[in-house]
């Protein structure tokens, strides 16, 4: 789909800081099992993108990515 | 790429809420080598990008790192590098093994569940403060007891051992701490914690942090006890200092305090900006890493084996946000380094956020006319530990 984006978390490096959840609570959550970041909406709409970009910037483990 | 001259580390401040005199000038031209009074020599990196690089690049090791002054007179870290459970002194997979189960205990939603209890503790302390009447010392009335009670509850440790937690924290985070004193306090604390851990293990519960560590991880008893000591100590010193410093900055900038008073519901964003600004204004040098191979940072070649410290001034770098030297509580939250960066970023950050947001909002809602009883510059400040804060904050309302 033209213009679509994909959000990913590389869980191998995730430290479960929850920064992505603070930056974009609609898009990210932390797993109840291990506290690691999970993506709730892998292809978020445009209005959610500023929060996602913030999450990419804030993630201390630099494991959140946005492919545009 | 010539090596910069070695300059001494400064501690003296013209104003208690501003960076040490001459520090910004000394570090502004990129990484410089600085010499600590205890003989440790380290590069100081102070750009926003440089600090992010040092704290996240795996070529910088945290082994025997920490703050250059968190050492004995002989220059050795107070806590042994091989201490089991020394989460701040290990890298890579060994660090992740300890970090991840703890991160689960500090999850955002878990911290949000704690908020009503934090609010209750804050309200009770403000009730007492109000009943006793002005003037009051804000540090003793709220800043110190709040994080200390919360971390004890989160771990599941009776709060009556508070003094022991504090004494251990003083050696652990003290400047030129004593290894013997530290070991004495930590041993005593270990004796308090061991039966609690055994009890949680027997019960098989994981509803508090010790239960979680005892029953949901492969941590050894030694690791578990040391991690508890670290969490209790860290939970004491940092948040209490910041709650006090935030209040003092607001006293000094009434236009900014007005922004909080006008809309206390923005406390979450306001705390992020206060964190950025306050850490930046502390200035000076933060945590230290050691290069395991040659690495270029901000155009300077850091050689394998060299120590590198990050400057807290990175939070005031224009690269992070415009007018970075100003406190602007109307600003959106930015990606500041107040809780550090990289895999060792503050484990308790989300707990600290909740405490600071609730504490600050409740304080100025309860006492809209809260003001310092003496000049901020006349108050006494504690500089004996690597953390910094007001020893007492006399207030009236």
C-alpha cells in the first residue's frame, strides 16, 4: 500500500524501559509475561506517527524502528 | 586530533542551582581530559549526540565504571566489580539477564497501578505538614519519606529499616566512600533481607519485587540480596533530591511555577522538562565508562582503556531542543538524558516519574502560596555524595 509504514521492536535488545509506551501509548505496550515492548499497531495511521517517531528517539536501547 | 590538556574537575558553584563554576567553559569544545581529586583521569563528553553514543555503544564498558568519585581513596570502586548482582557494573548478555526481570517489576502499567498508593502517601505527609503548620522543612516532610516508603513497599520490605537503607546508600553513592563501612551496612541489610526473601520463596508469591525475583528468576541468593540493596539505596537518594531541586527551581522562576499552578494536570510533561533542565543545571560529570577499543566521539579518538565520563550539560545542548538553557514548562517532552541512556538507563525511571508528578502536583495544589522561608541561596546543600540536593528546604504557605 503506498505511503504505508511499519513499526518494529527488535526484542533481542529491548530492556523493557517502557519509553515507547510513554511516547505512544496507543501503538506500544509492554508484555505482561516479560515486560518487553510490543507493537499493538504495526501500521499506524498518520496521526499516530509523531508519537512513534518520539518513541524511536527516546528508546534507550534503540530497538524501535519505523520504516516509511 | 591532539589530546586536550588535563584540567581539574570543578565542584564549586556560584549559585546552588547552577553548574559548577567554569565547568561549561572547560568542556564546551568537545571531549577534554579531566583529572579527579582521587587521581582518576577521564575524558568528558558533553554534546547530546556524544553522550548518547557513549552510553549506548557496546564498545564502552561499564565494568568498574560508575561515577569517578564513587571510589575509595585508592581509586577502586566501593562495590567490588565481581560482586554478584552488580547490575551497574556488567555489560551485554550478563547485564540483560539481571535487567529484564527487574524491568518487568518497573513496567509502566505496574507503576500506574501504584499511583493511588503514592497519592495516599503524599496526601498523608502533606496532612501532617499542614497540621504542624509553617514553617516546615520540605525535605523531611515529603521529599525524603516519599521515595523511601514507596521503594520499601514495592520491594516488600518493612519500612522500619529506613535508617539502615539510608546508611547503606550513603556509602554506596558517597564520594570516596569506605569499602569497610559499606560492607558493614550491606551485611546488616543482607541479614534483614534474607528472611524476607526466604519467606517469599516459601510462599511462592510474585506480587512484589522480592517475590518476583525470588520466584520468577534464576537469580542466586547473593545476586538477589545485592539487587535489593541497590534498589533500596537508589530509591532513596535520587528522587528525594530531585523533588527538592524541582521545587527550588520553581521558587526561583515564578513565571514557570505559574504554569504548573494554572494546569496541574500537565504534571507529566512538566516533570520531563524539569528533569531535563535540573540535571543540566547540576552540570558536572555523570557516569563513567571505559573504552574497550579505540572509538571516535565528537571528532576525538578515545583510545582503548581510556575512561570516558558524560557531562550532565548535554541536557542543555541546543541539539536536543531550542533555547535548551531555559526552563520552559510549556514545552512538549523532549528526549532528554535526565535518566541516562542506553541499556543501563535508570531502571526506576517510571517510578520516579510517578512520584515526582504526584508529589509536585499535590504540593502546589495543597499549598498554592508555598514559598521558601529563606533565600534559596541561603539554604544548605549536600555535596558529600555523587547525588546533589538541598539538605533542608524551609517553606511557609
